[in-house]
């Protein structure tokens, strides 16, 4: 019965796939060059990049790798798998290939062929990773001009298709290849989808295929209460973030938790952000005088060190999308004018943006429009 349901779901998703305009090739070649690839996601990994590296390694007989420290959501998923051994879940292997400075360890610098998941830009990879050794790319982010240029990377080995998560793309590839997905790998793939689509609530990026793959995987995974699972995953991230906010000596790490820089015209803008299920509580804590002073000091430091024109720090709520935006004095006018339609001062140097589905990219788009209008 379950199998029949899966096949039904899959035939629906196949028709969706053939009707939309993906830029990718869906046939995966079985070149020699593709055997034993090390699959790797972006630096500062999130659950989607970790889980898609694990899934791709399974699907293509490669090695799952991680650049940087395991994030708190992925670590929750690994704990969940370990706790559910009796249900047949088995912890999949993954190798950390970088040191604490985010550089590839010497043994991974040469003689390794890489498969990229969840990213297609060299700026998001360890600085000493040779891009000429990248032989495959699977990414759900919209294609940018900074797509890696490697003459030996064949077009048919690049799949960049806008989806809610890379795990959605890999789930489809599993089903298409008719390889069996075990409950462990269904859990792995589900976790990536849950994290990147914010449990399928991220309207701007979540596609029909994300919903369909989610349903198919849910049938296979050994998770009793998927909603509770998602909630606990987000809680794990929230507690890790809150821990960093408890002492002024770790507040700088909070800014580096998800640090992103953007270029607009000749202006360089950084928008570090944290996503939490308790954004108001976190912001109230960060608004305490000693904490706020430290946050603003660290922002100034980053601005100088990275030669930025502007820097903002966003605390984003995952459950009821809204954002608290920290800004430096000199950017007060820019922020005010960027968010004219819903301005609200939470406190000095903190703006409250009651916007649905706030993401760093949307916040940046608002600021970028204002910078360009100046
Ligand atoms: Mn992703």
C-alpha cells in the first residue's frame, strides 16, 4: 500500500518536472571521473548542505564530507538517528575535511575529486580547494554569475535548479535512479528539506516538488511525529544561538554564525543573521546595555576589517516571520528609508521589521534598492 502511494506521488512529481523549465540535465552520467567523489557543501554548513552531501555520497558511491563544524540542527538529526537504532536507523559516515581556519586539511588538498552540493560559488568553499577538481555540482540556489569555471566540468554534471532545498533534488534523483531509500536516508533528506524550507513554510522558495518529495520521504522515514521533529530541530538551533548570546565574550561568534556579504554597485554590504524560534527574547537579551555595546562594537570591527560600506545584523524569527535589524548610527537613515512601509524602532540601533517570510535575501533586496536609489 505504502509502495503504491509512493509510486503515485512519484508519477505526479515526474510530470511536474517535465513541465517546468529547469536549466539542468536530469540524466546523470556514470563517467569514471565521477567515481569516488568527495561531496561537500558550503562553509558554515547548514542542515541542507550536510544532509545533501551525505545523500549524494550514498547515491553516487562517493564520500560525504563537511567543511567546518557541524551545525546544531544537523547534530540534532545525528542524535535522533543514534537514539533510533532500534528502528533500524544507522548513523551515516561523514568526514570533516577542514581545520579550524576553514582550510582543507593537507590530506585533502591533492588527489581528490569534488562534488559540490548546496552551492556553486568558490567564495563559499575552503580557500585552498582546487576548483579544477570539481566534477559535479548539485544546487538549488538560483544560478549566479559566480558559477565555478572549470573547463573539465561537463555541463551534464551541473544541476542547478531553483528548489526549496538541495535535499529535494537528491530525493528526486534517488527515486529516478530507482535506488532504494532506507529510513535513515529518508530521515537525512527530510531534515535538509525541513531546514531550508522552514518546514515548507518559506513561500518564496518552496516548490511543489519540495512538498511532494517531503510526502514521499515521510512515508519511508521512521519519524512518529514529523512536526515535533521539525520543532525540536529548530529548537536545537535556537538554544545554540542563545548560548552564544549569554556572554559578551561569545557575542562576536553570534555575528559569524551566518555571515553573508553582498556587493551592490561599488558598495559592499554585510548582513550577518541568526534564525531562532525566540527572536523577541533573544533581541531583548541583546538589547541589554552591555550586550548591545558589544554587538555594535563587533559590527564596527567587521566593517573596518572587511572594508565594508554598510553592515547590519538580523535576528530572524522562524516561527512567526519577523526580523530585528541592528544597525550602526551612520546607517540609521538608510535603514529608515529602506523599510519605509513598516518602520518601527524597537530600541536605539535596532529596527523591528514585521514582515512575513523575512529572509536575509529579502532584507538585503530592500536595502539594496535604497542604496541604488541614492
Ligand atoms: Mn540549501
